[in-house]
């Protein structure tokens, strides 16, 4: 019997149409883990930006108003390229991988970070909890561990 659960497929669980396991390592990351990672990433970027240019990064106008976003995009691109996860995603125990498997590499990491920084691609969500950025780049966010994510 099938239940209409939004991103469930004919086989009964989110991620099945991508060939992902139903739970544990490599299964589709939960919304909770993904949102927690985003909050951690943004808070860390705010802290780093404040250390770099002072409170103008938080309250100022002009170029200083973009420092938090710049730090966010740089850390997300660099860490995702090197570790398959941003700082927040590492703490939330999720990873970004290619749908066909393996790390996403430098160009996908950079394009994905810029797209997420633009916000719209990340909030336009398609099947299997994949944002427009993931759909365009052929990536998916999965659990790194046993499924008990942040």
C-alpha cells in the first residue's frame, strides 16, 4: 500500500528513485539536518565576517554588508570541494555527493555554493528533497552516518 508522503516514491521511501538506501549512511538527509547545517553555516560565517571587518559586517552598509555572504560562499565551496560538506553539514553529519556517486569536485562545489548563496535555487525544491541547485548539478544531500543527524 502506498502513502502520499510528499517525496515518497513507488517503492515507499524518500530517495528510492535515486537508488539511495532507506536509512543509514548514504540515505537521503532529513530536512532537520539540512536546516540545522544552514543555520550553523550562517552563524559561523557571521562570526568570521565580524572578526575580519568588525560589526560592520552585521550592521553596516556598502561592501561590508556582503562580507557574511562572501564568507559563507567561500567556506561552503571550499569545504564542500575538499570534504563533500560545508562546516555546518559536517556537524550535521550530512554530505553532498553526485547522484551517480562520488565527490562533487571543485566546479560543482563552487557553482553549488554560489547558487545556494543566491537563495532562490535552494528554496525551489523538487522531488527527493533536491533543490534547483542539486537538480541542475546532479547532486544530492545524504547522511554521512547512521541516520541520527542533527
